[in-house]
């Protein structure tokens, strides 16, 4: 090796005896990952290997998984493409070499095409589309590009189970209700380059696949106010209702006046086996206790429920009393995020009802922009329902009003709410200790806490 250039070369020509040593281990190699950067330049070694007759034709004859990070040159890729490969990750640097895969590999099961395919330019698109349409046994695909022809072909592939897209093509109306992706179980879309309207249109090409997981990260232009309703309508109409367990929809935008209504969310009540729901919108939610109750009754197995908002400028209609309803209908929920109105305290829960109601799983509560009046009264109410709740966080927890450049009256009010919720968090362990003795002491024991409220507020 030349240490000044870190170029590795052969010191002598390859002879037959050299292969005896290589072939002792090369047949054992099942997975090969090119590092993102080479410390040494092996190009001259690869050049010699290309000119040499390799016993059995392939350097790694039993290789099953190959990940190319773009460090190999296109001329050297053929050294590693053996007929047994079923899983491959292909760099956007080598799109022009996709015909090598098309010729040798039609039985690939797992294919990851670099997300930078979004940026490689239209000249590469025919290569990508032809490659995708040549796959016959594909089960998992992640790609940064797909045209209408490839989408139609893959939609009819019975082996395809998991699909991750970085962009969506514009779809003609003729594709709607074409019965595509009938066997899909996992769908993930991370996109900066598709119009929001293309998402519901894409879903409407499906034929009720047995989806277990659906995830959409939308970081493009802000969708219009009807986008979320159209999206959830399409999902409820074109997915099997009893298979979906994981649902995530995140919209990054600045259209704060676009509020998601409770009637939009209740479209998801059709999916009765959901365990994880995480939704983020730009303008918050117009949701009341009755609509939240519809969701709670529909999702008895829910473990994580997050209704997050970038901004929540209107007063929430969900009340503090909804926490009791969630404890009753969602016994396994352990993580909850929801903007509620805690400025009005519900009546205390009757002693004997509370014995049946206590929920042990919830440990984390996100309160977003929730207004709150009395920290002690709220803590007292919550402690009668959730005995293991230990962390409460709001949107303004980390704010320092002195360091913010522009602060208005609403910012100050929201920071005050956030500080009160932190007081609730601080009080809960002590109140839970009192609650733990409540059923031994009798129904009047917790009333002692009312007389000792000053102890929780210091």
C-alpha cells in the first residue's frame, strides 16, 4: 500500500493458489455493506479482479444481502452481484447501472432505492421504472421515485407487503378504484415533493388491503382545510377495518386557521384494533367530549393516543372530565397527548366508582396548549383516576419569556398554563401516596388533602 495516497495494489499477479485461500471463507459471506467512505482506495484491486477469471464466476457466490452506499464505482458493482441476492440497497449514484440488476436479479425480495432518487433528474426515471417493473417476487420496497407505470405494475404484485415512498406520481382519474395493492400490510410515505391531493387519490386506487401500519409524513405545501377529512375518508373506505394497528399522520404547515373537526377524527373509529394513533395538524382540533368518547369506545386496545398541534389558537372543547372517560374505555393507554380545558374542575368521582375506575398504565400526559385554573384541584382530580402518571409536558415547558424576542399576552398566558401543569406533575406523587391508603382509611381520607393543600403548593 502506498501510504501517501492510501492506494492498495497487488504486489504480484494473482495465481491459482491464491484462490484456494479466498474460497475458504468467501462462500460463507451472506451480507456485504459498502462503507460510506473508504480509508483505502481499492479501485486498482477491483480492476485486476475484473480482468481475472474468478472460480465459479462470483467473488461472493452465496451473498444474499448487498448495500451500496455509492463508494464503489459503477464498473466494479458487477463483482458483488451474485445470483443468490434477495435483498439490495442501491445508491442514487449508480442509477445508470440498474440494468445490471434488471438482467441478473428478478427474484429480489427486499429493495431499497436511495431516497436521493427524488433529486437525480428525469433522465434516470426510465431506468428506475424499468427496474421496478422487472421485479417479480418483491415483498418490501423503499424508493424515492415511482411513475404511473411502475405504480400500476407493483399494485398488482401479490408478493408486495411493505411499501415506503418518498414521492407520489400524479395519478389520472382512471386509476381510481383499480383494485391495487390488495396484499399490502405496511404503507409509509415521507414526502416533500408531492401535492397533498395526491395522497387520498393514491389511497383510492387500493382494494381494501389488510394494512397493519400506515404512516404519512407530509412536509410539502400546506394542505387545504379539507385535506385531512378527505384523507381519513379514503382510508376508512379503502382499508380493511379490523387489521390496522398503527396510524401516524404528521402535517408540517403554517395554515393555523385549518382546524381538524371531531367529525373528521371519528371517521377513524372504523378501525377497531388500533393500538397507536399519532396525528399532528397545523391548527388544532375542534373536538368535544362526545366525539372523543366515540373514539375511546372504538379503540379499547389503544396504548398510545397523540392528537398534537403546531398551534391551538381556539379554546378546546374537550374537558378535564374526558380523562375519566378515557380511563374507563381505554384501560391500556400509557401515553396520551391532548389539548383539554382544565379551567373547570368536574365534580369529585364517587368513592366506590373510583375503586373500579383506577387506571394503572398511563405514565405520560402531553397537554399541548391546555388552559388550567387550579393546579392542586386538577392534580387531586387526576390522582383519583391515574395512579402511575408521572410525567406531564406542555408546548411551552422550555420557554424562557426573558429570552424570547417577541412575546405577546397569549404567550404569557400559555407559559403560565404550562407552569401550572408542571405543578400538577410535582404534586401527583404525594397525592398518589395518599390515594394508596384511601381504600384502607375510608371515603373521607382524601378530604384531608383539601385541608393540607398548602403543602402541595410550596
